[in-house]
């Protein structure tokens, strides 16, 4: 990157670095620290790009299910054929499968509270 090349010039030419820092009123620590910030910015931008890709894939998958309806959701092959999932269970299971396929993790929870464990 350009920033790395510029910092390399300073690294090999200490006098140019001193003149630059004095001319701009910047401390050497501030200038070297900015290099770290720029590198961290690159890492964050990379992560954000990855998140945007995953988000697009997830949106497309959810949109397909929404457009086709719940009847288009098939139970996993590993599920015992004698067992029947409720539609909301199938949606939840498929959501977890979708997360897994995209190398994500998640927790599936609902808002129901058992009467015996509810705080009063």
C-alpha cells in the first residue's frame, strides 16, 4: 500500500523523517502510531466486506424461503421419518443450518417463558 511505501522511506531516511515531523508539528510516536491505525483500518475494512458478502447470501436465502412459502422447507435427511416438525421448528432449524453453511454460529431462542420458571 501507499502508506507502507511512505513509511519505508522514513524508516530508511531518519533525517527526512525528522524534518517531516518538525515541519508538520507531529511527534514521531504519532506518525508511527498512524501506521498502526491504517493497518487496523485495512483489517476492519476486510472484515466489513466479508460481513457484507455473508449478509447478501443470508438475505437471498431468507428471501427464497419467504417467496416460496413454508411448504418449500424440507426437513433434514437425518431427522427420523416418523417425527414431524412444527412449521416454526422447521424455520428455526433451517435458520441454524443456514448459519452453519455460512460458517456462522448463533443461538435460537423464543420469547416463551415456562410458567414454573417465570419470575413473579
